[in-house]
């Protein structure tokens, strides 16, 4: 009996073993035959990773082909997602934090945010050679840690083109959380933040690629060449209308003053130079700038990020007087040879005395001399013959009161006040005709940008034919031509002759050139917050205009002594570059002298 029970137990055990064996064989058969393809794919998935490859941004050149912005390659140190477990950083991450002397709490918080967003966990951006070497040499001790190369924007001339080109920065979480179109962007990607980099983002950016790479257990790429799922498409190159040489001349003429200058080709609207000072180095924005460095730039009272060429608004001061003249002439309220009441240092209106800049007065002046000598008293009298809407219409005929470029989203439109504007601000019937006197001499509520005044000069020179300014070279057929000014040729010729006389014998003498006639106008804009601003606008040659420009120097006082010399220096360099002027011969001193 006991032998029989033992035999039964042995038989049962054999059946269990055979059953388990059959189950094992069955599972192996299923894995190897019916589900072979599935498990093969799973195995490949385990040893292949998808690698996202950002596209190199397009390069930026000046109008003559000089490289202004390109890309250089730098390396990031990336750690695996398993580095941050539920119990905090693993030994690999802890070791790296110590080796690289990184702030543990801030770094772990940043990595956790990247992990939560399912992004590569970048421990160190723009790693140094020492950091890269440490990772490469100790690879066996750092499973999953890898060095990834990426491109970084490089601005060859730093502050010289900062406001025009702008800069790129990393896409932040705040950007991704907005409702804008951020499709295709990820945390840490580069994106244009200002200037051309921002406005032409879709052109410069290109298309991100995707590849399958084979990796080992440590996360290092091994095996065959990667398989491209989507090819990288580099961004398109862009050519500025600006000349490097002429930009350098403008910057040197302005020096360290708070100022800006812009020069435009009258025939094409191409901006040949546009410099605003103070400036900043956009290369600082392409690395992980510290919060202290960022705050120092943002809080700088000189406002280095502020592009005065298109963002700053000022009263145009006496630069506006040709517009007032054309308003009076076109409405037949004054003649080209008119002589109004003599200037005795100002004009009394109501209970106010509006002063002329020359307190001793200009005496009897005709219309031409009123422009040449910039007599305020003449224009006070002319203003009282006009109404505010006639003056506003004349201003808008030159493009004032609206933006004039397609590059800058933050460009200011300025302000051209009319009846509706004053009624809205002060109430209907609650403002007086006294506003006319201030507007007539380019003061009061009238505001313009420097680029608008360069356009005004160019349209005076070309009878309105000069196109809106362009900062990027475009085909000539793509240039939109503005509407004609609508003034009589004789009236425009009168104003142009007076502007030539202003430079030849009036307040603009500092912009004179030997052999080339320059037409221009100086101005001194009142500034309630400090010293007056110095203005100058001009075009040249006066008999065959090629280029128009405007310069303003903040808190400098007189346009004739501060702004006009900047324009004269730039015009000389421009006409030497075109061959109309011969460079001055610098004689070497004799030895021993």
C-alpha cells in the first residue's frame, strides 16, 4: 500500500513537471512563431531611441555679403530620466552635481520640470571642455549620461546690429503655456526674441528632423548609422539692406552718446544704416545668462534694449516746419514770398507769449528765411491761419502717425493730433486754438519716430515716390510705391530750395559737403524731463537725391552743433563709397618732425 501511494505521488509530480514543460514550450513557440514580429519590434524599441534634431538657423548677411550672424556648435550634458527617482537623485546625478559644483536644489527642480514635460533632461547647457572630458572619460561610471551637440547662434558684430537683427533665446514654459501657435517647439528650443530674428522666425528657423539611433544599456549610441524618420531642413539665409561699413560709420559718428541715426535709399527704400545707442551684446542671450545679469540689462536706465530708431517718439521740433509750410501753401493761406509780422522774439496769443528760439528776434523775414533761420514767430502766425485738421492731413501725407516698417512688431506709430483726438482727450470745446502754435513748430502733442523723419526727408526729395523703408533686401517689383504727395511742384521746389539754403548758410552748416549739395533741417525738441534733444534730417545730393537720413541726440541741446555733424560724417563716407567724393589725402609727417 505504501509503495502504491508513493508511485502515485511520483506520477503526479511527473505530470506536473511535464505540464510545466509543455506550458514553457508552448509559450516559447508562441513567442518565436506567432508573435515573433511583435517581440522583435519590442526588442528594437528597447535598443533604439528617437532623437530629435533641431535645424540650424539660417544665416544673416549684410547687403554686400558679409556674414553678420551664423551658428556655432556647442555641447550639452544630458542625464537619463531615471536619474530622478521617487527618493531623489541617484548616485550618478549626485556625483555629477558634486563634480560640476552645481546648486543641487535649483538643478533638481529644473530637471524635474523637464522630466514632467517629457523633455530631455539637460544637466549642463553649453558645457565646458573640462565638463565634456569628464563625462567622456568616466563613461562607465555614468550610465545613461551623454554629451549632445547643438548649434548656438553667433553674432559676429555684437552690439553693432543688436537692435536690427535682435537675438534668439530659449523657449520658456511661459511661452508654451500661452495660447499662441507653439506647435513644433519644445522647452529649451531657440526662438527669435527681438528684431529680425523674431519677425522672420518662420524663414530662419527651418524644420526639425527626427532619427532612430541604436543605443546600449548606458544610453550611448552604438551600431549602425541612424535611420532618419524625417530629414532636417536648415533655415533660409536672409540678407539685410544695411551695409556693414555704413553701419560702422554711423555708430562711430554717434559715439557713446544716447542717440540714433537712420539712413535710407530714396530710390528703393533700403535702409542703409540704422544704429541706436546704447546697445547690448546679443551673444549674451544665447547662453544661460544669470538672472542678475538679465536684471542689470533690463533695469539699466539707459535702456539698451530700446531701439530708438523705431520705438522712441519725440516732438519733431523744427524738422516739422516744412510740413507746416506745405499745409499753408496747399490751402493758399500763405505765399512762397510772404512776409508776415516781424519777429520780435515771440508772438502773443491770448494771455500767453509764445517765444521764438531766438529771444532777440529775427526781425522781418520772408517765407524762405523763416525756414532757413527756423523762425518760430513766422510759424506761429501761419498756424493761426490753419486749422488742426489741415495740419494733420499734411503730416499724414508724409506717413506720420503710422508705422512704416514690416520688421518690428513693437514699432511706434507716433501721434498726429486732430480735432477728434483733442476732443477725445480734453472734451469737445474744451481746448483752444493755442494748440496750433505748438503743433506748427513741431512741439506739443505731435510725436514722431526717427525713421519717420528720414522717410519725410526722402519723400520731400522725391515728391513722395520713396517707398516705405525695408531692412531686408527684396525684389524691386515687391516694393510698394506710396500715393503721390498731392502738392504743387512749385511749392515742393520752394521747400527744397529753402532746405539747401539751410545747410549752405543757415543752421545746418555742419552737414555741408564740398562738391555735393545737401538739403536739410535742424531742430531742437523740448524735453520736459531734462535737456532738449538735438535733431537733424537731410537728403543728398540735393539736385539728384540718393539718400535720406535723420539723426537725434538726446539731451544734447542744439541740432546744428550736435546732430548735423553726425549726418555730415555719414554722408561723406557714403559718397566716398559711391565714388562721388574722393577720400581726403592724409599727408604723412616728415621723419623727425
